[in-house]
């Protein structure tokens, strides 16, 4: 359920794209430093957006460098890291582990099971750093699994669970911005759940797998799904505009108003990795 919070590369200014790559590569570097090379395979756009948003809001001091890596052995790449990068790296590991377990339980995907086993030690390390948050994530995922197994037709009930999961993740600090960050996480979580279900409608129908949109009693299920996703994007953007964001606001706007919206234009996920 990852990969839907992406940039629209063609509409970013060069400087913005360069900065986005810096945060993305910074997360990749931090994953390697904290959790070893294997953890870099879990790198995703969602946590890069988390870093962008929280860094723009709290403006921590960035540590900027240039380094080579296996992907870029010839030319040094911009690396941007700060305190939020550490937080996002740990969450990246926790969420990726649960995603692998979910793939195994849903599809009996042996590759996911093997990856989860290999990744278990790093998961436990991150989970011990954020025990309460990890318990909440596990609880919300269990609730989703239970509702899906019950074959619920309550699309809000099941999507709200993922919304509440993301709500906790975006609560970086309990301060003046808690209410806004919770709402941002909630609407973003619902967007992710809905978009993932939208992309899987045909496959799930063929496999007789649970999909909330396939249970709708409407004439055009696909159009209904698109409208629901756009509604949540609108609610999300309203909350983001309430924050005093300055740093990298152009990149955040590109993701919200263009990159994420593009996921409705095709049911094929395109690779927008900034390499």
C-alpha cells in the first residue's frame, strides 16, 4: 500500500527537483546507516513526503552533503538529512515490515515472507524505539484485516482505520500543530487506502478478493471511487494550507495538486523514483 504520494517531475522546477532528490537520498542514506543495506530496498515516496512536510513545518537544521552510492557511482548526489529523517527511517522500517507480512497473509507471497524474516531484526530495533506507535500501527492494521475478512460494505469504517494509523504517524510532536497534523495524516491515510483499492478493483474482482469499491451498489463504481479520492485530496489540501509552510512548499504543492492526482489517470503505477 505504498507508492501513491509522488511528485509530478515534469512540473517541478529544477531546484525543487534537486531538493526532493536530496531528501529522498537522505532517507536512503539514513536507512543504510541505521538498518543496513537491506533496509534500502524498502525506500518509498510516502516517508519522503513525511520528511518534507514536517521539515517545512518545524524547520530543523538540515545537514547537507554530497556522496556517491551504488546507484550513482560516478557522480556525487545531494544528501539532505535532519532529525525528521531519523524518525521517518524508523517508520519506514516498521511499515515496510508490516506490509511484507500483509502480502504473505493475503497472497501467500513467499518472497514477502522471506524478506520479512530477513528484515525482522531491524523491525524489532525500530519498534523498540517507538513501542506505543508500533502497537497502534499493529492494532489499526489488525482492525483493517478483521473488517476485510468480515467482508464489510462500510467503506468509511475500513478506510478510517488506515486514516487513524497515518494520523499517529504524522503526529511528530504533541504541540500547537497536533490537531492539524492529525487531520492531515487522517485524510492522507484514507487517500492511500482508497487509491490502493481503486488500482486493484479489476484484479480483486477476478480473484474474488475483498475490495470496498467492488461492493458498492452504484452504476459507475470507478467514477464513484475517483470522486471519493478527489474529495479526500481536497480535504487534505485544506488542512495543509492552514500550516505556515515556507520551506519546500513548492514541492509539497506539486505532490498534493499534481503528483497524487495523477494516480487517478492510470491504474498502472509508474516509477517516479528520483534517480
